[in-house]
């Protein structure tokens, strides 16, 4: 939990392990960065967490804003 004396309205997470080929060999650190980090932000108590994705999750061909319910590709 964040320090309650600080009023945080939103977290924007731009952190990612995005060396895709290397991540396949370095699973532990990639998991800490790409799974555990966002999970901890989601559990932080801040109401809004924006997670910036890469085209390795979404292929960049969408012609509308994406939602968490959109299929990855």
C-alpha cells in the first residue's frame, strides 16, 4: 500500500521487459517485470492504473480504442 499521506489518483505503467527473444530465456526476470510489477500496481489501492502495452500483445491494426476485453494477437 502506498503512503496514505500522498494522494495518488492514477498510475501510468510504462515499464516492461520487451526483449521478446531474450525474455524466453530469462523467464524469471521477465515475469517479475511483466507480471508481478503490474499485479502489485493493481493491488496498490490506487483506483486507476493504466498499463501501456506493446505490439507484441496487440498487433497495432485496431481502428478503435482497445479495451481489456479485446483479444490479444
